[in-house]
């Protein structure tokens, strides 16, 4: 893993090395000089701010970008008035894109007052050619654009940006490269996301992810284990293994390995207390995985199992490659084997041609599976995906009605399901002081439910036993026992 000493060996009088990560160490050192000079000129430290949209993958990528910025000498602040702002964007639904354009309007007026201010854009939205064209045309004040495949090059790109008056753009269509051993700044000291794979090969017909995150690439298990061991040595007790489709982990490795086997290896790491993972595709969820979860002492009692739709007709059009019956059978099997597990899901309403009857089938599935939580989304047309050219005779009003009907059932079932533990004692990992009441701390149960209870900052990062006194919808009020 990255360590400071490596930079002392870097000689800036030479040409930058061509191999990674040495090349990036070179540019980190070079960027440090630029930031130092700029700080001297301004008589203060340069500040930077990172704004992250979208999923856990993006959150993890932002930790890497922030790690590089801090290493270069920026002071990170949580304010878009900073000397450098990066937006790590999401494009899974159009409203995420619209939010970025809104924010760009805001920082443009700030940049007019501070011409030295730099604005960088990265992430999934930047992998779309139409977006790049729009930014070049209407947001020409942006200084740097890069994509999802080259975030490890941030230092090099910053050096290019500070040496140029023009917009620097570096987008790769795809990559088979995985560059490790660069600095990263973790948001929490006691828990961390760990990428186990990148990209997606599923091509669900509504989804833009395979186009913007590229083909599926698994990391070598030894590298993953080594990273987690280092994290544990650094105080981490919970990891979240991240991938778009973790159940197909290992297929493209030189020595193929199943996800269930990787989990068993991770379980062996001493000092690691909890293991989570995200996201599972139902079509690839193996019996071995269920057995490994069942017998594990560390894998949390939570499975996020996106349903997307409950009608087999719509599932087929979505290219999900399972039927309603297969999904239900899988959910029942999981509940039978691991009765205390919580299952959560993602559901899309308004996929082209989805009728009220189709949504009734989704509602049936929700009632039968009894999700602890379900994230419901209105379908958003993504240019370039197969679903974008499917005719959709359903009106927006009908879609909204179907969505509201589903949401009501989702909320009712989740409330009942989450509340079932009232009166019991469970262990919770304390994550933070409660946002609204600083006499309380907020912790997470193994099954991902939140509990708030009296406590102070000394508990943060520890696992304690909590009595779940009262259920309040999606969370509990409890007391430490
Ligand atoms: N429209 C609406 N929701 C979508 N998702 C993915 N693509 C779209 C889209 N085009 C949802 C899926 C996925 C979650 C991360 O986002 O439910 O599981
Ligand atoms: Fe998108 Fe489907 Fe891949 Fe998930 S599995 S990222 S929904 S294509």
C-alpha cells in the first residue's frame, strides 16, 4: 500500500516514469510543488472540496480523490467556495445529471469572483459523449474533465490542468487496468468500502452502468485481502465489499474464484468484525453463498437483492434473466436458511410498457418477501440503452399512480418487518453522534437497521449491546446494556 517514503525517491529532474503507480508518485510530488507555490502567492493554504453524487462506488472513488488532494497539500473543506472543487457525478437517472448542471451554475458565479478557482468534473456522467459536448458548449469555465477509468491519474491531470489555460479532458472508453497503491482518505476510521471488482457485464436494458463503468474486472483476491489486512491494522472493523454484481466475482481472474470463496478468505482476517457486500444480482446468487453466510460469524445479516420488477414479462424486457417465480424461490430459500436476515431491494416503476397489472405483481412480491427496505425509482430513459428505444404508451400520471401504490405497500411492510425486533438485545456498531440530538449516538445493527441511544463520542467505532426499546418506522430508539 501507499507510503510516504516512496515520494522521497522521486526525482523531478527526470522524465516521468511510464509504469504505475510510480508515475503517479512523480505527479503527486510535482503537484505538491505547484500547490506550495500557489499557497505562497496567496499567503494561505489552498482549499479543496469534493462533492459526490450517486452510489457507494462513487463514495469510494471520492475517498481516493480526496486522498490524492490531501497528499498534494490541499486543505479539504466542505464548501464549494474552495480553491478547487470536484464533482464526482452519477448518471444512473437523469435527475442526478440535472443536479450537477444546477451546481455548475452556482460555482460559475463563484469563479467569476475568484478567477484562480478550479473546477473538475469526473465520474459516470463524464463517460457520455453528449455530456462532454454540452459542457464544452455551455459550461466552458470547467477546468478538468475525467472519467471513471482514470481516477488514479488525478495528480497527473491536476498538473496538466495547472499548466494549461484550456479545459483538460481525459476520458477513456474502457480499460482492463487496475492501478492500486495510491493514497486514500477514509471518511470513517472504523469502516471502509473495498472494491473487489469494477464494471458490469449484465446489460439490463434500462441501465447505463455497463456503458459508463465498462466491462467487469475482478481484483486479485490476494490484493483484496492485503488491503483489508492493512485497513484492519489501521483500526477498521467493518468492510463493505463493493462491486456492481459481486456474485459474479472472480470469473475473469487467471485463477477463477467464486465470491463465496473470497468471503471465506476475508472471514479469516483477525481483528475484522463485520463483513458487508453490495450489490448482488439474483441470477448469480449461489447456494454456496447462502451457506457461507449462514455459517459465518462476521458476514452481516443483510442482503440487498434488487428485484427491479415483479412481472416476468417486464423482467424479460429488462434483460434481468430471472422470472418472478425464480426470484421468489430464491428469497424463500434465503429466509429459510438464514431466518434473521434482512432483505432489501431496488424497484423501478414505469419501465416502457409496464401496466398497472404488472405493478400489481411487483406489489405481490413485496408482500411475499417482506422487505426490510426497498428503494423505489421512477424509470428514467438513458440514451444509448436498449430500453430508450422501446415504445412507452403509459402516461406519466399512470406511472405516478403506480409508483404511489407501490410505495405505500413498501412502507407498510418495511415498518412491520423492521419493528419485529422490539424488546430484543442486539449488537450495534456505533457510527456517529446523532445529527439531531447530541446526547444520542447512532449505531447500525448487523441487519443494517439504525438504532439511536444515549451515549457519547467515546463509543464511536465500537460494537456495543443495545436493547431495542421502541421501533419508530425504519429505526429504533434503544439503550446500551
Ligand atoms: N431508471 C430508474 N432507475 C434505474 N436504476 C438503474 N437504472 C435506472 C433507470 N434508467 C436503479 C436500479 C438499480 C439502482 C442502483 O438504480 O433499481 O438497482
Ligand atoms: Fe445496471 Fe443491471 Fe449492471 Fe446493476 S446489474 S449495474 S442494474 S446493468
